[in-house]
């Protein structure tokens, strides 16, 4: 397998390799250099694939994944720090984090690397230190971790309840709201964890602004718990019509049939977007699940993510009245185009 072929498969799984900090234009989120070397790309793929397996395992069984992929010190720290904040009845909130988190690969040195999981729906980062244990059958294990709020990652000191607990307000398109978090977060991670940098769990620049482990987790937990309330609203009897229509959309996406989608979408729907949605890999189309739900005065916005490839999501706008609302428009979004999306919408680009 060539580096290009391997890299294509790597990106196809929804993982993101950080460009070199020396060759990246962080204002626009574009790489102006030659990108990672073949050695860095190969090591990054290995580290990223392993952490993605951990993520998928944790999305179904958090404690089982920690036990399987973490070494003894990792497991002890998880029990001490994370389970101190999230009790066993709140495990579903942690599963929500893992289900829609994107893998970012940072600094590497041989078989020692830093890989992170960033979730733009809860604006939370889990930085993971990974090593390969020697032996007749070498095994990649997670050796350390730290949860970091998006605010600490981006260096935002003035935290307000309105800004921290209403991450995707409907005063602007969902695409813009997600991009406003993702673009500056990926730019900050790129600066902190370039692939040629030392595989440090917490670089000095981040240590200066991060809260205590409990402090970071409390903020993240609050957002995750609020998302549980959002899911309860989505599943409520009051919103049954919207839930049914999202099921119709998911079935049409699964079938990959543009005509079936076009039948209940607005005449303003872009045919190119329909073709893009139906051209997605069938494995991606078959496992979309709701990740966002919000009601406005005369419409409902629903976000759909595939846990296998959370880098892509679908934004659907429902209009009309219950019990038979209609879907107005859909958008297919790659979070890695977030900086470009902000530019297109005339918003401030991340610094």
C-alpha cells in the first residue's frame, strides 16, 4: 500500500492528520508546505487507527475499552479522575462523546505518539498518549490521558454560561455554529501538537491555561448532560412527527436513492448535494444517527452523524406542522472544511 493510498483510507475513516506547524497557514486552516513525511504519515496512521478502535469500543462499552486498550496506570487514572466525575449511571454521556468524536494525530517519536479525540458537538478534547509495548507480539497501549475543554484548548479565558452551554445556537446555520468551534480548535491543536513535535501530553503552552482535571471534566460533563436532555426532547411524544421524518430521511440515505430523497425535499434542494449524499460509501449511509436536535419557531434542525466516520455529518431542516412535517433542505458537511465554511459565510476566520 502506498502512502497516498494508506492516507486516503486513513482520512476516509474520519481521522485527521495534523499538518506541520511550520507549513500550515493557521489563519485559513490550509497547509502551505508539503505535509507530513512518509515516516510521519505511516506512524500517524498506525497511532490513529489504534485510537479509533478504542473510540469505537468506548462508544459501546467505555469501561471495557479502557480495560482493553489502557495500561495499568491509564486504567487507575481513569478510575480516579473520570469516574470521580461520571458515575455509572452517567456512562451514556461518555458514550455520546466517543460516538461523534474525530481522531486527531499529533506529535510522534517512533512508536510513541500523541493522538486526540475532539467532539465538536460537546466542544471537548481527550488527549491520549500511546506507546507500543515490546514483546513477541508488540501491542499498542494507551499510557496516559487528559480531558481538555474547547475553551482551554483555544485559550479562551472569559467563559460565560451562554457561550459554554449553548454551543450551537439557531441564530445562525448549524454548519456555521459547528465550524465556529471546529476551525479554531483544529488550528490550536495543530500549533500545540505538530507531527514533528515531541509527543508531550500537555505542552507548556497548554499547561499555562488548563484547569484542574476535575475542573475541565465538570465543564465537559455539564455540556454532555445537557445533550442528554436534548435527546430526551427528540424522543418525546411532542416531537414524534419530527422523529418519524428523520427516520424517513435515514432510510432514504441508506437506500442511496436520489429520487426517494427528492420526493419529500423542498424544490430548492440542491441536486448536487443529493448526489453527494447518495455517493457516500454505503457503510457510512447505513449507520447515520441523530447527534443534534433543536426547535425554532417554525422549523426543526436535526444533525445526523455516522459513528464510523464522524468527520462527516448531515444537517436537515424540517418545516411544516405536526403530525406530518416535511424536510426542507439537507446539507452534507465535512468538518475539515470548517475554516472555508466560515469564510463563505463571511464570518471571522480562526486565528
